[in-house]
């Protein structure tokens, strides 16, 4: 079930406020060491720095954030680019639909949108990439699969990157990868996607902390799978997740969360 964006913002905002006020004990050394902070679409405010841009990613990486999450879409001439929405209106105030224009045309209108190749060239091998494939028509599935395979060839699966998807059926588009490099992203369907991850041998599962209960965590830990939750925005939120055994911490405030992790680990 898809969560309406207004409901998601309201619910997560209220939960963030609540979690931030509930005192949590400091996680043990091992939990802090295992913690991997992931910057959700880079460090952005969509005013001065736009999401899913090289500048947003650089701000996160320069602050020592372990990973960046970004979204792959395809232009009309089958070039994979980094953009969350199917058009550029919300972020760049341009109505251009990514799939309707060539890469050259897109970059003429919105030059801030990077290609997947640029992101891999700039951040591959030094920053973990969480790459989400989007539910959009693939006009040439075989060719697009070959393009992705070629671009990811010099990266090590699991160690350097994972592929994320809201619908596990989209993993067919990267069927050349080991299943441990694949991570379903749950919304209200955390139980269903958790079961899918366990049955299919994926690397784990990710989703909002609001919908993750301890029973799911325990099942994945027993299967040696990892859990990622978002979007963590406070010290108490971070401590809560680490004390539950969460390893990947996705955040829209990743620089702040990374600094908190490093501070309590004694690195700053």
C-alpha cells in the first residue's frame, strides 16, 4: 500500500517529535561501531542545496557520512540519471518529465541533475551507494539492463553498493546481481517485504522505523540479514534504533546524525 505523501509527512513528523523527547540509553560500543549513516538524497534543504545533486552528496561525504541514497530514472535516450520524481517540478520548478527528453535536453533545462555515471565516478569506491530503482516503464529492458550492468561492473556488490526498490518485482531489472545486494523498501507493508527478503535471500530490508517491530528485527538478525530504518533526526532517535540492533540509519539530517555517532564513539 502506497502512503499518501501528506499522511507520511504528518505521521513521521509527529513520530520524530515524540521519539526525540523520549530518553534513550547510550548504545554500547559495538552498536556505535556497526552504525552506518546513509544520507537520504544527500544533504539538502531544496532551497540552497537541491536533493539528489552532486553538491548535496558532496556535503554528506565531506562530513564523513558512510553512504548516500539516490534514485535512478531514465531519459528518452536511455541514459540513467539521478532524480526522485518523474518530473522536475517539485525540486527545480520545471515541469519537464525525465522520460520525455534526451539527456542533452534535460541537462539544458536542469543542469543540476547528475547522471548515474557521474555519481559512480565521483563517489563509487569511497562512499556506499544505495541506489533505488523506480517503478517506471522500461522501453528497452534488455538494453537498460546491460547499461546498468556495465556501469556497476567496477563496483563490488554489497561492499560498495546496494539496489533498493519499493516493489521487489523491480529487482528483475538487476537480475545480474547477487540477491544479497538487493534491499526491499517497506512502507505500510513491512511484514510482507520482510517475509520476501527472508524467503528470497535478499541482503535485508529497509523502511520507516514507525512500522518496524522487534519481532521482524529478530528474524532478520537470525538470518544474518541487515535492517535499515529512516528517517532518523535526533540523538534519541539514533540511540533507539541502535539499541534495537538497526545497522543502517537513513536520515535527511545525515551530517548531524553522523556527528552524533562519531561523538559518542569518541571520534570527535
